[in-house]
C-alpha cells in the first residue's frame, strides 16, 4: 500500500510568489496568525501543531544564524530533514530582534498577530523593548506563550533550560534504566516534545478564553519541566503521603507483571503489558501456566509485580520459542496485549500506520516526496493538513515585510546591515 500524498484542497487559495503558500481554508484555527519567535524544539513544535490545524504561522529566525533546528538531525545533500517537518506550514522571515529596527518591525508584526510563541531567557524580550506590557498595549488580544526551562519566576528562572535538564529534574531519568545501572536519558527530545504539545493546548485554551473575556489576551508561562513532571506521575504525592521514593525497574513495572520486553526466536523483540487483570490471566493461559492464576498474589498488579521473575520466566520462555509474527498473532488471537518493538523502518512499513495515514508524503521542492508524521489527531469537521514543508531561511521576508508597509529601499538598507535576511 503506497503512502498517501498530502495535497492542497481545491478550496485553498493557490499560492503565488507575492503572497507565499496558501492558507488553510477549513482548519479549526483558520484566520489565526501565530508568530513563532522560538528556537530548537518545544516552541517550534507548538507552532507546527497550530499551523497543522490552520493557523498562519510566521517563523522568525536570526538573519545570519537561523534557527539551530536547521542543524539538528540528518540531512540529505545539505537539506535538513527534521526542519522540513518542524517548520512545515510556516512562512519564514529573517529578522534580528536585538537590533532596534528589528525589534520595531517585530512589534509591528505583533500588532497583526493572535499568538506569539517565544523561548528566550526571562528578561530578554524586556531588554529589547518588547515586554509583555508593551506588546499588550499594541495588541490587547495577544496570547503570548513564553517557554523557558524553569518558568518566569523562582530561583532557577534565569538558568539555561534544555530538555535534558528537565528529563533529569522531573524524575524521569531516576526511574529509567536497569536497577543496577545509571539513571538513563531518552535518545530524543522527550521533554521538549511533551512541552510543545502542552504549549499548543495552552495557546488554544487562551484563544478560547479570549472569546469569553471581552477579547483580552494573556501571558502563558510554560516551562519545560512541568509537563514532563506530570507525565512521570505522582511521585511527589507518594513521597509526601508515604515517604517513598521510586526506583528503577528496567522494563518492568512495580504496578503489574508480566510487563517487559522479550526476545523472539528470530531475534526481534516484543513488549507486553498486563495492566488489566483479565489480560494477565489471558497471557498466562496462552503461555501454558494457568495454574498461577489461582495464587492469591496473582489477583492484583502490585503483588504480581513481586513475582516478576517467575512470570517473566514463563512468558519469556514461551516467546523465545516462537517468531515475532507467531507471537503477535497468538497474543492478538487470545485478546492479550502485545506490540513489536519497532525501528523507523518497521514504522514506515507497518500496514496499520499506512492505512490509518499516520505518515504521509509531502511534496518538497528540494527533496521531492518527503515522508512525515501526519497531523497529530483527526477532526471530522475542521481537519488539519500539511500544506508545505519547511522553507528556506528568510524565504518570505520580502513578502511579509511588504505587508507591514516596508518599502524596497528600506528593506535593502536593513538587509545590508543584517537586520533582516
């Protein structure tokens, strides 16, 4: 089954060199303008999601340095592949906010915006004369989403903030890894991604609130740390109530068993979960050890976890005698929960991923068809859409500044001084 190619819908205005790529006509955020003044991952992902669902996103980059996301991940013939996804549906402008002329152009752009997303250290916008108070004086309805490592206040507010630090301080690293091994960090931007998804929700909530409070905007204070702290779970509550601190269990869980990854006869791995009691019973029937179901300790997940060695031995032994396809088929037929451990190749070749259109191909001028994650959820009445992949550095500067009334001579002067690109 081939991948679906994302196409422009017939009711979207055709793009022209003057107006740039076409807006989305039927998204839930159609008519909303977002200014993405953020870098790296959390803020750009937030704005990617908003753009996927119809917002017109204007991406601000430093005229010479650009967004560091352009250098993250793999590239093909010098074309950054991650950039093509994280900056899709965004018009790009090279603009120096630290230059007074650039800050004034940014302020004029903010007057036309509904949402601004930034991730500078606290105090940076204020130093450039772009404080929330000034921006709200120019545009009372503005939603200003401020993403930092640790929030806008508190003793750590001024610290450099990166996802790795949030993954460490959230409790995630402490709980991840083998019991006798070191704390383990993820191999990808987990904290940033969780924060970006949360920030898109926060922006949408603030826009909804604006509809009910007379059109007033507000400031959203979003840290990298808090969303992943929530994802890690109620550890602080458990500590406060019981004085207990969680420990590493590898791929096991202290809440249920069997729960682990197991190697199949053909060298693949599968993961199973038995969070539900009925699933645990089906698994033990399937692997030929129904007798353990009658044990008193089998009746609850936490007590099953205390017998994980025994249960893993039964399950792992059975799985190790069969191929991955045989295991998945048997578990599925038995109504038990199993999933193969996938590589990127496995994801791209999976029939469900293809039929459910979790990945789609997007036409790109540099690369041709580019496989990307589809929009993150499906909406029956106001669907999202990928209209175009990430664009070249400053590709839309002339068009967007012309919209603000900047004439050609002024633009040429600003470009000669690297205020714009």
